[in-house]
């Protein structure tokens, strides 16, 4: 239908081009272009909207210029500072006179009233409403503005015609569209701040003239206010006024006619405004009041959702089932709400069937349910239906990526592309960043991308130890020791326990050998030629290891902690960790029947002996070690007397005995 409308408007504009120029023709051209703007806005076509809007302004010899002026907007401000404002300007080239469309303005009693914020005051310095000359130089030459030569008049709000005001509202829509068109607010032209659309609306509300224009401007201002917490009460009051105003006095017939003649963007019905009012109440947490507003608007589905949030599940079910009892009032949305309330997939299937297989909410719910059941092929089928209906839905792309990762064989590249699409739509979604980083981390050669994605996920959710651990692994894989240390430090400050896999990856990055269950070799001495970043990373990793030890981790974590303390030359802490690890290995007694376990025990004992020598340990500690080693030798002499492990054990015993002698266990000689 929009394509048909655009074709008809194009024919009408083409016919106008063939007629002789006249003021009435200019007026009609601007009106038709305004209708075309509304059609492009409904079609979400910002580039076409901007092009048509410029042509409509040119037809009215009108331009809007953003500017700044000193002033105060709220009573909380103690001094004036630069405020954004809008200047409306009209060019006069001495040609055809401007046709002022319409009759006298509507009586104020028939117009919807503005709801003011309690802290709102007018700017203390207003721009002059008088006509001025722009571009006039010292020689008195007339300037040029927007393609018109001659005088340029700055208009006050009451000098704008209703058609001019309607064009200003299109400017507000266009400015607002720019703010929502990208993750950082970049649109088809320069990024607009959230305040930019509001100055267009304020210009229109400065001189109420027409019911349709006033109602549309107030509704747009309420939508803008709803995005700012400080302005939400005014948005609520304004929606309430728009809901109740028609009950006091019906809009004049002429107002309803002009709404269609100007093609204002979807002037809402009373029911639509009531729904917005209910949603605003729900957004402020006033759920009971929102239920009443929804019931009055006949929106059983939204009333049931609000009741469910209030904990009144049985009442919500009763409302939905009562509505579904009438076949004429059954909708796919009601079946979906019933599915949400009961958790029964069949209701979503009924919704999809009622909608002819094309219902986004039902398809997404079925896809998510199949994902939870790990029925990946079925989930992908439903999600592709949802994607056809809403290709710009981030949750669909996310769930689709999960299905691709679980396919046989996994389709990692497709999953990465799907996750990037999801993040282009919702840049701050933690789950998408985490899944993207985890997927890239397992793909050879993509570690740097994984580090970036997992870093962003860890920033968005710093309290998740799993995300922090994966980021540490990615940093170590790319030799980014500084960021690995920062992430470990932040996790420690937040009281998080990092996964063992992350600590083991740091262990490997700093030169540790083995799978983490073998003690650190002496190849890295405490005074080794490690960089400052590596030293700091080892310190942070040692603290992370200690936290895992508090949670009951075993010998492998103690081995890595010993290694980290060896790297930073903390001899006392290293001795403590090695002694604890040797005790655990002794209790495990794997060395009784396993030669490699005996070798590991001997290596750890040798490392501890070296630490004791560096510390100048007292004789009683060495005597205790000799007793432990003799006990192990007695238990392993028959099984391993011919193996290298047992021979090294005897050598170690001899080394200890050189320090403490061979007397009895209680001999202090």
C-alpha cells in the first residue's frame, strides 16, 4: 500500500511540474511532499525521508537552523550556559507571495493541554522574533541562503503556519531517527544528540494552532521524555492528558480532516494512546495502574503480562482464556501469552498456525525452547522463520549462532558471522560477546579477535569469573601479558576465583612445563630475565592460585603457585606451597605403584630442599624431610630399586644426610 501511495504522490507532483508556477501550486507541492515524508517515515527509509524533507522545505522557502544561546532550562541551574535552540527562517526573493494555508487557529479550549515538568523554566534569554537580515555585508549586498537570494526572516513560533509546524515535526522525527540508527548514534548524516529532536517539538508547541499538529507534537514529546528518567513523570502526565482530552471535547471535524490532508505520521487512535499510557505506567513500576489502563483499552494480552509480573498468574490465565474462548477475539499474541504463562509449547504452535506460519514471537519462542532441549536442527528451523520476519532482531541471530556451533560438523565461521550481526544490533549484549570470543578462541589464528571480544564481555560483566578466565587465556595466547595481569588483578579485587584453565595458561605463558601437575622446573630462576610485565603477571597469578587453594584445590594448583612465587623470588611463599604440595603427594601415595609418580615426588622434594638451602632452614626441617624420604624409600625399594626414580631418591637421601648426619631420628647431633 505504501508503494501505491508513493506512486500516486509521484504522479501528482509530476502533474504540478507541468502547471504554471503559483502560490497555490507551491502550497500543494509542499503538502504532497509532506505526505511523501510520512510514507518514507513509516517505511523506515531515512535517506529517502531526508531527500523529500529537503524538497518540502524548499517549496515553503523554509529552513530550520540549530543554534545555541545562553540560558537556563531548569530551576536547579544557578547560572546560564549554552543551550541548544532552533531558528526557523523564511527566504523572500521578491517573487510569489507565500500562501498561508488554512483558516483561523483552533480555539485553545479544543487543543490538548501541555503537561509541564516541575523543574522546567523558560530560557532567560530568547531569540528575537523580529525579522532580521542575514548575510548583509558592509556594502549592503543581500546574502544567499539555501538557494534563495534576498531577505531571510527569522520566524517566531506564532509566525509559523500549521503546515510549517507539520514540517518541523518531520524534522524532529528525522533527528530522532538519526539518534537510533547506529550503536554510537551515527545516521545518514551527522550524529544528533537526544536534545536535537526536542527543540523541533518545542518550536511547534510554542504556538498551538491546530489540533492534529498539537496532538502529534505532544505524543512525540512524551516519547522523547520517556527516554530520560527525569522527564518520565511528564511523559506519563502527557499521555494521561492525551487519553482523557477527547472525553472532555471531541476534536473538531476540520482537525480530523487536516490530519489526513497533511499526512501526519500515524496520528494515533485513543486506544493506541491508552496503550502507551499503560506501558509508561508499567515502565515506572506502577503495574496495578497499568493493568487498569490496558483493560480499559481492551488489551487483554498486555494486561495479562502486567498481572503476571505482579505475581497474579491465575488472574492473568483467566483473562487470556476468557479472551480465547471467543474465536473472533483469538489472536496469535494471546496464544503466545498463554504459552509464556503455562510453559506449554503447543500454545506457541497454535499461534504459529493461526498466523499462517509467520509469527515472530511464536517462532522465536519455539526456537528458544528447542535450544533448551538441545534439539538444534528443530531450533534452527524455527529461528530462520523468525529471521525472515525480523532480520534486525539480535536475539534471533544469537540463538542461531548457538545452533550453528552445535551442528554436526560445527559451522564456526557462520556462527561468528551471525554473532557479529547480533552485536551490530545490540552492541552491549554480554552473551553475544562471550560466545563470539569463546568461539574465536577455539579457532586457530583467531586468538587476537578472541582477546578483543572476551575483553569487551569481561568489561560488561566483570563479576563473571569464567569470562575473566577466558580473557586471560586469550591474552596469554597473544602474549598480551599486561592485559592478562589487569584482568587477574580485577578478578582478585572482586573476590572471584578464576578457573584452573586460566591459571594453567599463565603458567605455560611464563615458561612452566607439564600439564600443571608437575612441579616447576628450575629453568626459570627468581632472578631470570623476565620482563616487568611477566613479573607482575606472575604476582597476580600467584594470588589467583592462593584463592583456588582456599577453595580446596589440590597438588596441581600448589605446583603452579610454587612456580609463580619462584618467578617473583618470594622464597618464603614458595617454600610454604612446596611443603604443602609434598604433603599432598605423600598422602596420595601414588608413588607406591607408579614410577612416574615417584619421579614427580622426588622432583618436588628436591625443589623444596633447594628452597630450604636458600632460606638457611633450621636442621629440624631437614631432619623431618630425611624421615619422609626414608619412609618412601622403604615402601618403594622392592618395586622400584632398579628404576631411575628410585636411584634419584637414594641420591636425594644422601644429599640430605650430608646436612643432618645419619644418627637416630631423635639425635640433635
